[in-house]
C-alpha cells in the first residue's frame, strides 16, 4: 500500500480494509510503502494496523524477504 499518493492516504485505506475484515477470518497482509527509511515511520504503520513497511525505491531482495514472511506454500498467513 503506497502511503503517500497525491489523492489517497494509504493509512486511511488500510484502516478501511481492516474494518471490512470479519473477526475470526484470516487477516489480509498489508505492507506500507513510503520514501522515509525511519523506524518511526515503520512503527506508525504497525500502530495503524499494517503488517510491515518497505522503503522506495524497492530493493528486490528486501521485497522478496518481506513477501516470504506472509506467504507460505501459496497460503497467505502471518508467521
């Protein structure tokens, strides 16, 4: 989820997505994406219900590691 686009607030979109999830069902992983490589930005994302944070420009190795945290054998689950 791109956090800072001109017309859309990624944090608000993630909150809206979370509000649509049914309790007891599998949680949809949402990864925030921004330009600031700050621990405070990562912490803010986690506090707002996102599951992770990645910095642009994307590093393919970091992106692959992050995806592997949430996908196991084609089944989207948190580790």
